[in-house]
C-alpha cells in the first residue's frame, strides 16, 4: 500500500514537472525574437569593402530596445564605418562603437514607439577585407527587450555571417585578351541580334537566350564562346558556319557571348554581346516611415532598404489607399517622398522593382493627424438684412483659413483669409446677406501644409430691419382680413337674395295650390255630376226604372273611388300649401 502511494505521488510530481517545462517552452515560443547579420553570406575580393546590416526580427511582438556585440577577426577584417542612419532606433544608450584592435562592435539602442517586423535595421557596418579565405562576423552578448512595460528579454537566437574573400591575382587568365587585332582583309565584327535579349545593356529575368546573325559571303568558319569576361576570343569552332544559337541555363549576373567569323584570309574581328540575367526578386525589403517628419505634415517620406540585388533596384511603385500607381526613381538615400496627403489613415503598398523587372511588395501604414480645429470667437447669431458682419476666430499662427458660408438650401461660398502671428483671423463677407438661415464653418492649413479638423458649425439668421418687418406684418394681416370681409359681404348678399327668391317661390306655390284646389273641386264635381247623369240614363232605359244589382254596385264603386281620389289629392295640395306658408 505504501509503495503504491509512493508511485502515485511520484507520477503526480513528474506530471507537474512536465507541465512546468511545457509552459516554460510555450512562453518562450510565444515571445521570441532574433538578431542576425544580413547578408549572411557573400563573395568579395581582397582589399575591397562590403557592407552588412545587423537586423532584428521581432517575430510578431513589439520590441523597443536591443543590444549586443558583433565580433570579427581583426587579422581578416577591419571596420571602415558604422552607421545608424537607417536604424529603427532613435535613442542610444551609447553610440555604436568599434575597435579594430579587439575586433568588436558594440551597440545599445531603443525606440519609445516600439518596432514590429521581420528585418528591422539596427546599424550598418562597412568592412574592408584584409586577407583571403573564409571570414566570419558573429553576434554575442545580445538582448532584445519586449515593448511590454517590463523590459522582458525575448531574444532566442543570434546568427552571424560567413564570407568568402578571394585573393586578387596579378596574372590574367590565359584566355583573356584585352584587344584582339584582326589581320587585314578578314571579316568585320559580326552583328548579333536577339529576340529574347534585344538590348545588350539591359537586364532580363529570362535565363535562356536566342541569338542570331547574318553570314557575309566568303565566311568559311564560325567560332563562339560564353563566359563572364567582356573581351575574350572565341574558342569553339563551327566548320559549318551557323547563323543562330540558343543558350540555356544562363547564370545570374553578367555573361558575354563572343562571336567571330573566318574567311580565306583568317579570323576577323570579335563581337562581344552582353547577356545580363536576374531571376531573383529583391530580398530583405524593409520599409519604414521617416521618423524625422512630423505625423501632422502632409508630405511624408518612406525609407526603403533591401539586400544587395544582382541587377540593382531600378524604381519604386506605390499604391496609396488604392490610389495610384505613383512611380519613384531610386536615390542614394533610399527615400520615397509621397505626394501631399490629407489627414487620415493610409496604407502604402510599395513595389520594389529591380532592373530586370523582378518585383517585391512591402507595406507601411501610418495616420496623418490634423491639428486643432479653428475656433470662432466673435460671430453674430442674428443680423439685419443689408448689414455686413465682422467674424473673428483663432487658429495656428500664419495659417491660411478657408471660411465656408452656406445659406440653407443654396450653394456654399468659400473665402480664404490668413491668420496673423498670434493666430487671429478676421472674415468680412464680400457682400450683404439676404434673408435666411446661414451656416458657417472653417478649416485651416498651416505654413507647412498640415490641415486642421473642420470647425464646429455656426448658424445665424439674417432678417429685415424692425420697422420694415412690422410694416410687412401689417400688410400681411390686411392681405388676409380684406378678402375675408369681402367674402362675408358676398355671403350676406347671397343669403338675402336666396331668401327673397324662396319667398317669391312660396307665394307662387301658394297661388298655384289654391288654383289647383279650385280646379280639383270643379273637375271632381263635374265627374260626380256625369256619374249621376249616367245612372239616371240607365234607370230611364229600364222598363222597371231600376238598375240591376251589378250596375248599382259598379256605380257605387265608381262614386266611392272618385270621392277617395278627391280627398287624397286635396290632402297633398293642402300639405304643399302648408310647407310654403311656414315663416322663414
């Protein structure tokens, strides 16, 4: 039991140790940086100079300081100069110092803003090669501090450089002839053309060249040679003369194709055709903003550095927030001055193009800040029409101020004024304002081209003077009252006319109703009399002097119907008479 408990405890302890070790390595993997020498290799001649850079790779972290020692063998190398002109650091605990006796170069610098990148230049070192063979420059005693407020050293690796120094020979190669003198009556120098490498002075990314030439009469042989020497005499003979050749796998750099014709009198003059090949895009591209220029300035510069390129950097092509492209020639300082920019955030994509057309793209972003907006100190909120106001404000000394005035609903007008030494500016409109609501804003540009934010919006009202305004109110009121009175009078006249018309109508209706009633009585009386006469005639026609039952009932029904109809018509006429007789 005790043994089992001991094994469990031992396993738990081992697990804890493994976890601690894993967390230690994870932490170091999460925070890592490296120092290296660039380029790491190279081939140089004895007694020549070459330049290397000490660069830092922050591995995605922000770093703000680095220090270390670059060592070399003083019997093999000597320091010519140490420069921090292209350095990412602006603060130095001690300027980079070197000793050709001890074979050391020390550096210790930093930057408050911090740096994040894969190849930030700390310093440039120019060496002179003294001996020959393989020489080394190594980094020791280094540290890279994270920009985390604690100064954590996140340096994990350091790598130096190894270079081959070739001894200078005083004896030229056997095949090298400075100038070949052709015998008399021999062929002239051939004329070489190329469909792939047409310009012998230019660089090309194509490592396969096709060359051709014409054969003059009398040519018996052709000989060629391809090497890296500009003045060699060809050695490969074609007894059957050729007029074209294809050269494959050309090495990077400059090569020379040599061509010579032969006739019966001997070998003629030699043509040397340069073939320059560069298939590798620029490497080690590092783009930084020129820290000496204030971020409020509209004109910014970028500093571009690259590793040595075979054909050399030809130009830079920039896209600024998808605007461009802008082409910039290469200068000695490696700076690119961008066109004037307004305040805002910018991403610059810079394409580094070498002489062969190979390209590498790097990016740099920054924000151009604006200074404080102009402040209006004296301005009206309400003015009378015809009055020209005087408006005052404050901004940077000697800045130009664009004052924008816009009547609501109309086009804006812009007037430019200049602030004095104290930053005061005065705006007096060129003409009088008409009635309405106006908006006033301003934007300043200082003497260096930096722009301010747009000022706060000011509104003011322009209206007519008081006595004119009162008269306008009275006229406006009368223009409403007078038509109302006229309409009221017209309404009264209309009512009076309608009342008279109604009375006349009622009178006429009353007279007609009485006449209709009289006619009704008279006509129905006539019908009653006619009915009686018919009854009497029927009785007289009978021998008995009596009507039949059916005849008596018919006469009775007709009499009753006439009486009922008379009463209904009289009732309707009386109702009409009563309606028209009512008092209006």
